[in-house]
């Protein structure tokens, strides 16, 4: 199955918190979108890997994803090396996305910047014909995405562009709440975490409104680019 967009995320729920409105908007317009979670989030304060996987699949149904996979890298301890690059390359060549959305280039959680770096390297390596990878016993064809964009997470980063997600805000919130173990639940006996405080969801909404305000809409999601964006006409800009 070929995807139009592949979202690469260090942890289950990274994509939902940062770019699920953009995902929903593009799926509504007929594009095929998938998520690749690098870890199972096993070092998180709340929940378990099994619960996180189940929640990820629940969110996938809410967003109507075409695919969702988890590479099972070690949460917190995964590293920027050949082995990890090649596992991502296999997925890139499997789905052949034209666009990759990856973690924030810098953020509070060190896995996010690591995820950004190895996703970017893997996208380049995936286009090298002399790097051989196997899938189902067959050598995969080289494939390099046309564009890599980085979503913005906890720390504020000035976006290079903002996507209007106003029509899909409710879908975004539903996809986030699919990860029930991670966010505020007054009936939970789990210890409090950075994202389980009730005010965290206020922050998510405030960030969405802030980016939306910057382009004169209700809600937005911001992204940074790795290279200059080229256009054919000034009328391509909004």
C-alpha cells in the first residue's frame, strides 16, 4: 500500500498531540495517511506498552488511518545508529510516502529531537540504491520522500507554515483522548505525570488557538521545514 503521508513519531500519542488535525484534514481530502510509532512508550509514567498499543489502534480508527505500525525501539534509550536507521528505511520503502511528518527538531523530551534526527537521516538513506533492505524476503526498491516537515510539540518553535485544522479540531481531541491512560482522568489511581494534569489539555487548546490566530483561523498546527519551499506562483500562498 502506498501512502501519501507517513507520520513518524517517537512515542504513541506524539502524532495525536501535534499533528492529528493535519492528518484528519488530509484524510478528509482523500489522501492516505499512516503513522509509524518508534517506541511503545514503555518508560512513560502511566499505562503499559500493551495499553498504549491498544490506545494507538483506537486512535487510528478515529483518524481513519490507512496504516499504523510500531517498531518497538527502546523508549528513552534508542540511539542514532545504522540499525535504527535501517528499520525506518524498511517502512519508508514499504509505504513510499511522498511527505513525511516527523518529531520536533528540539523539545522538552530528548526522544523527540532524536526521533527528528533519525527520521530525517532515514529519509535520505531510503533513496540510496546501494543500501539493501529486505521485506518479506524481497529486496526493496529505493524510495525517498519528496518533503520532510517537523511538527511542533511541547516547546514553542516559530513555525515556517501553519495548517488550518479548524474543521477537524474535534477529531484531534477525540484522537488524543483515545490515549485514556495518559491524560487527565479523575478516576485514575495512576501517579500524576507532566501530561496528565488537567491544565495540560488547556495548553493543547491554547497552542491550537495561537497557531490558528497567526493565520486568522480558529485552530492551527505549525510545522518547520528542512529546506526552502518553492512555489510557481505568488497565488499559491495564502
